[in-house]
C-alpha cells in the first residue's frame, strides 16, 4: 500500500516513520510512504502557504494554489476505486477500527494535513473524498492525526505484523474490548494469573477470553456492548430463519 502525505511540516514524520512496525513494514516493501513538502509548491520570495480569510476573522488559511499543484504533481487516477484522498480535519467523520479496515484495502491513500484555520474550501470541494477526524478536539495540525491513521492501517496489512491473527483479537474487533492478558511469572507479589490460562485447554481459554471481553465492554463502553448484543441477536435470527 502506498501513502502520500501532503504537509507544510514534513520533518514531523522523520522519527515516527522510521521506528518499529512502520519501519519494518517499509523495509519489507509492504508499505511505501511518500512525504510531499507543501512548501515546494509555493511561489514568491517567502514561499507563503497561508493568507488571511476573506470576510475577516482570526486565524490564517492555507492557500489553494500550492495544494492544487501538490495534488496535480501526483497524477492520480481519480476514477480508480483503489485510490482515496482524505483531509485530516476535526470536522471530519470519526476514525475508528471499521474505518481503518475500509482504508486498509486501498492501494493508494493520499493524506492532506491541514494547519492554522484550515484549508481553502475550494481544495476540499475539488480534491477531497473524505474528511477524517481522530476526535472531537483541535490540534495544531493534521500531521499527528495522519500518523495515528497510518499506524492503524499499516498493522492491518497482511505480513506487517509477525502474527497475522493479532488484529483479529484487537480491541474494537467485533465491537468488543480486548480481554485481560498476562505473562510470566504465574505469581507476582501474591497476584496470580487466572488458573484457566495455565493448563492449555484452548476451548476453555477462548470461552474465558470472550466472557471477559464482554464484561469489560459492558463496564467501560456500553455503546459498543449494545452494538455487540444487537449483532449477536441478528446473527441468531438469521440462523433461525435459514433452518
């Protein structure tokens, strides 16, 4: 999968993209990440990227000219359903595990990182397929949200993680939070690992993990728990009607 990141501040990506899972994914050739410095497409002595908003008001707005040129330089196939352009914006739809899974099947994802008061609306109207937000709060720019999204998507790509089953037990998979996990030693400062995990009965372990996932979800994320219960009921109903 290829990522193109259009940003006024490319240096922000240097360290995060060259560590741990993202570095290994690139070394294996499973992920290619291209940083597009927006200032390279700005004109004038000072290569200005922003300007005052029409109509007045506080803040600065990223100008359309350099962003249009950056997109045009990529020569994207806009009709290709394997390519998508997103804008990281607090006004966008929420990024969740389901959205990560949808994006992970793409061949090319282009990410525009905003700054200041945002980008000229003509950029959004012309180029952006979807605005995406990582939460209902405002950050200094779209670079950190872009990193969050890239990390979440990359680990879903086959071969990126050492154990391909890892993503199937992640929190939010099937609308459940993850079950409690333990490692050695079996007893630490008088605290013991649950007995069921110590004897290798995989069926009982699976049952225990599901039970704990359901309990944890009900306690900490009732919204997800209700979705899980609804899906279980729907699945049972479908099986009954097919028999």
